[in-house]
C-alpha cells in the first residue's frame, strides 16, 4: 500500500478483517506499506499490521513478493503510481477519484488493460448493505421506472476562514475540491443505482479565497503556525442538475460549507411505484415507500438492513446488531479478493473511474461555459 493516513488506516483495517468475517479463496498478506516520512510509515506499519515498509513507492512496485498495489495517496500521484504498477504486472486498487483529471484516468485504464492486470477503485459507499439492497429493489422493478434522484454530500469541516490550506484545498494536488472529493461519491452512487449520465449543467463556487499556509496536516485536519496566506484554487461547493440516458433526472449538491453537517451523504430515488432514501449517518437503515400500499397505511417504512437476507449482513452479527463505516471497506475488499481469485475486475473499477471523471469534468466545463455539457463529448 502506498500511503498510510486516513484512507490507509481504513484500507489496512479492511485487509486485516476481511478473512475474519468472510470465507475467501484468497487471503491478503499485508506485505509492505510505503510513505515518504520514514518514521511515520514505520509507526504505521507496526500499528496497522504491515510486515515491512518502504519510503520509495518505486521500490515497492518492483518487489517480487507483492501482487497488488493499493494507492491511497493524494490525487495528483494516482496515475503515475497506477501506470507503473500495471507495467510491473501488479493488480491495482486505487482511491477515488481515479485520477487528477479525465486524461489521466484514460491513461490509467489503458495501462491496466494493456498489461492485463485486475483493477478496482474505492467507492466504498456502494458496499453498505442498505445500498446493495436498494440496488436489488430497483433491479427487481419494485420502484418501476425511475424518475428522480436527488443526492447531497454535505460537510462543514473547513468553514472556519482560519482553517489552513491543506492539500485538499490545492488544485495542484487534488485537482478539484468538494466536487472531486464528495460529488464523485454521489456520481458513482447515481451510476450504480440509476444508470448512465447523459448531460449535466452545474456551478462551482469558492467561498474562502485565501487561507493560512499549512505547517502540518493529517487526514482532514491541519495546523498553521504562520500568518502567510495562500490561494484556495479549488471549489468549496458544487451544485448540478443532470439528465440520465434512461430518462431520469437528478439534482446533486456537494459542499464543505453546510454548517452542522459532519458527513451528510444522502440520496432519495423516486420511481413510478415507490421511493427509497438513505443516509450514511444512519447507514444500516433504508427508508422505503411503495405506492401500491393501501390508503391509510401509505408512508415510508424503515428497514434495518442487518438480516441474513440483506447483502453482506450475514457475515457479521445477528439482526439489528449494526455495522459501521469501516465495514463498507471490508465488503469492497472481499469483492476485490474474489475478483483476484476469479481473474476479473469487480465493479467499481477503472472503467467506472473514467465514467465518473467524465461527469466531474463535464460539470466543471458547464460551470465555465454556463451551458449543458454531454458526457459523450467528454469521452470522445
């Protein structure tokens, strides 16, 4: 694994617990972790259960005792590491968004295809049992034709103007702000549950134009010990509307300026026969409404998706003994391990990553041109 902080911790935990909860034909051996800070990565290796560590990702990729490269670095390094890993014959698992931009994501997909290695991208929210159950309901026709999706990802962790200029607020490192970080999850969820995007129209906005230069950062936090200011050159919020190829329409909002919302990843989908709602802050529950219910009893019901019939739930605890955020990573890792065993790349993979990146950049283009932008024209 290349990287060892926020997502490194989540991925490491998933590797450690996957075979504890699930019977898989392939069992991960946590061979080596890599980071630029030798003392930091050494401590991470010891704490998270890695057998060794490196300070140069190139050495990691060239090791004969490694089959899979897991990339949890900032967005601007995804492409270089993934392409080099594929060329070295390693399978690749990458954090989202897939790349710094659409062009890079296309080159990453080309590399894994050319070198015939397996690939997957970390859109972990797909793997909440309630979301997987929602997918089953939609595919079985219980909602009928889909009319709407409205999705929001609301956070508030950078509302303080004195919050430092961490890497997630610098375009040269992350590519985009809340749009690539948060809206990417909404786009993936919409593609997973509703279908392919046809066209989008949106706006991006930056509310705080300058912030104190960061001295040290970790995860979503950071410290600044200087009065020197730097420019924020990514968006603080993105809002867009969309048409889907199947005729559905959608509204999407991602922001880090929604006071009181710590991690409000939510969606509602409306169809001709009913609706579903989900909120990651209450991730075990799925709200369901069926229009065919008799008058007087109509209304949303809440399903606790922790019973054996619900996807992945049988691997954990008895009904209503809820699971958490970290288990979405375990469920995804299990699919990755099963894919390695079967010789296929489970979804979401680099194909999905390219499609997601195309929607992200279509919204960016729309924000500049103030016009509708089709996904087809982005993929040409």
